[in-house]
């Protein structure tokens, strides 16, 4: 009996051993738990719908120096006067011609800093002139005050919103165009609104006016175009733009001088100019009685 038990025990032990040997050893697999990195949402600013529509300025053409021709990078608010200025300059200095690159002063500054060629720079903001001067772009003693300009409100000739005063700009539903605050006329407009709110109206009035702004433009003529096309009910521009427009283009609402902002324009010769003698002639023409009279004819005021 003992013998039988020993045999049985040996038999089962062998079976157990064989079973263990025939069972594949557990394979240790290094399991890498996938780490899901959730990227922060990417905001596509070019496709996002803006709260305010901004008109993008057309890239400026590249100008190259030419003997006898002057390249003048000029604030866009001088667009209306530019043909008369060009004609007057050529009359005073035969065989010389001025070619204008007209754009927002902030855009002109960027173009100069990017290496664009120009002989003369006419700015609608001292801040941009001072920046370029500090960066070494000007013949420093050539920088002069050229003219000045006040802010005015223009309306389509039909005046569909029935705007008769600055107070009406705060009415619900009025559509207003302004320049962006990086544009000289845009920052001047904000000053006008602040002054008007503090002296005559209220902060609620200012907030209502700003809430009625449906477009911030990148140049002063951009604001005027929106008004002339009837896409907005009112726009803040320089008084020179209203003066230069054909009769019947706009109605206007004046801003009291106590609340207005007098924008100062400067002119200067760029250090990189290869036509400095002609540039000096042009600057002298612009500062002369003849040049100042042209500016006055287009609504600019004395420097």
C-alpha cells in the first residue's frame, strides 16, 4: 500500500512538472501607457471673426532712387493735396518731379525701418518722427514742423442717420468709422472723445459712441471712403479731407476747438537719400509761402 502511494505520488509529480515545463513562461511586455498630450487650442487669428472689421492697407510699392525724381513717403491725409503739391514743386523746380508713397504714417515708418528707399518723410505724428530720428534715419537738422490739422466728423451727403451734432453719434444703431489707434488720426480721435466726454458730454456718451464703431481703418482716407460709399453713418477724419472733397460729397459736424486735437505734421530728409539736394529743395518749397498756400487751400492750418 505504501508502495502504491509512493508510485502514485511520483506519477502526479511528474505530470505536474511536465505541465509546468510545457506552459510558456509569462512574457513580460513593457506596456507603454500612451500619454496623450492635449495641445492648447490654436487660435487662427486670420480666420477668426473679428469684433471690428479692419481694412488692410495695400502693401506699398518698392521705390528706387532716380536722378531728378524725389521719393516722398507721405502721410495719407495729404492725398488730396498731393497732386497740387507735385505740380507746384515741378513748376518751381523744372525737371524735378516728386513721387508720393501715400499711406498711414505707422505703415510708412515700418517700410523705412525695413529698408525701403525714400528721400523725404512727411509724418502726421511727431511720435513716429521722433522714433525714426532716434533710430538714426533722419538728417536730424532737416526735421521741421510742416503744418497742422484738426479733427472733424464727416457724414454721407444724404445723412441717413439724421446726425446733427456730436450728441447724435451715441444714438443706438449709428454706424461709425474710425482709424485704428496706431494711426495718428485714430489716436487723435480718441483724445477728442475723451475731451468731449469730460467737458461737454459724459463717459456713458463716449462708451456709446465707441460701441457704435463698426470699423477701424488703417489709414485716414480709409475712413473717408467708408463714409463716401455710405457704408457707415459717420467718420472721424482730418478737416483737410473734408475740405479736399468735391462739393456735395459730405456733410460735416465740427468739433469745438476746446475739445479738438491739433495734429502736427513734420517733414525731414532721410539719411539714406541719394538726392539730398533735391530733397532740400522740396522741403524748402513745402515750407515756402507757395507750399503753405497749397496746404491751406486743402484745409491744413498754419504750423
